[in-house]
C-alpha cells in the first residue's frame, strides 16, 4: 500500500518539524504549509489521507480553514485533527462545529497522535473501500457477470500466491480484478472496455497502478512493457491468465490443451490451471 499522505497546516516551524519528522519515521508522506490559502491549493492538486491543523494561523484562523476545507470538493471527506495549545471548552466546541474529527492539546503526545492518525486513516479507507465495492457490485449485477468477476478474483488470488507476489501487490491485483470489466456498461465505447474500465476505476478513487492493470488485462502491446513499473508486469500477466481461464479455457478445455502443447502457458500456472480444467472437462 502506498504511503499515507499527511498535510500539516502549522505556522510554527518548530512544531511543524517535530510532527513532520516523527510521522516520516513511521512511514508517512508529509507536506507542510503555513496558512489556509496554501492548504486549499495543496488539497486541490494532491490527494491527502488526513490533515493536521493548528488554530492560530496567519490570515484565516484554524476554524475558518476547517470550514473551508469541509466546503472543498477535494477535502470535504478528509479526517482533520486540530493540534492546539488553546484547549478551553469553547475552542474545542467551535473546532468540532467547524467539522474537525479530533482535538489534540499541545504539547502533543506523539504516541497518541500516531494512534489517532492510523485509526482515522484506516476508518476513512474502509468507508471508501465499502463505497467502491458497492458500486462495483451494482455494476456487475447490472451486467449479469457477478459470477465471472468472482471467479477472476479467485483465479488472481491463487495465481498470485503461486508466484509469491508481495501482499501489497496482491491487493492491487485483486482490486483490479474487481473492476476489470466495469467498462462493459458501454459496449459501444470507441476506446474499448479496458480503457473505460480503467477510467471508471480512477473516478472511484482507485490507484493509477490498479487502473494500469485493468488497462492491459486482455493485451499488453509489444513495446509497452518497458514503460510500466516492473512490479506491475507479473500482475498484468496473472490478470490476463485469470481472464483467459474464465472466458476461454473453462469454456473450451481443448483450447487449453492446444495452448499447453504450444508452451503458451507459464509454468507457475500449470498445476493450478490443469486442476481447474480437468475437473470440468
């Protein structure tokens, strides 16, 4: 999974450095800004997972910044943690009214901060994943291909394990398998359903790596492979084989035998595919 991205809005350089250095050590990607105007510009050009916000800022104070972030189409759903020395009940209440998720007092307890950041990001990702899957399930139901997609996901999972694919890459592969045929909603799409499926995946907030796997789930043109990240190549190969197994080999075991004789099936896949095809032939 890619590093979670944290936007820190803090005009005190010492406080910003303390929080930034601590979170970097724990694997987070950090962007620091000193005012609300710059913060809004940042969330418009880069996708963040969480925002850490000071209340005393030049120009707009933290309450106003929080309100503007909640009104922004880019930042509205993001978790916001206020970190402030002004911890009286009135400030806390006003912060929560502005839409923040959590209020931490300065000086901060870094272990508490880390736990809250982890939990809020995880909760938000789970909500997004649930929405994505609900949309994906509705698309598959509309297409009448629910069984097909589940089978492709199953094949990808087994083949990835056979090839010892790292767990993070397996996650990319399975997300791609869930949405690989979404573009069939528009069978007349001039760019082909693969590219439309990839576009739908991006629109739903799935990563560019997932969209890339989807784009090539039927065919990877010669010369394209060297333009792609190396870790995606085995994932695309697995995806293509899973799709071919479900669309061709299980419908025509004879085609599987012919491809087997032509050495067109990669050796790591042989045992798994042979077992599937033999049980159905």
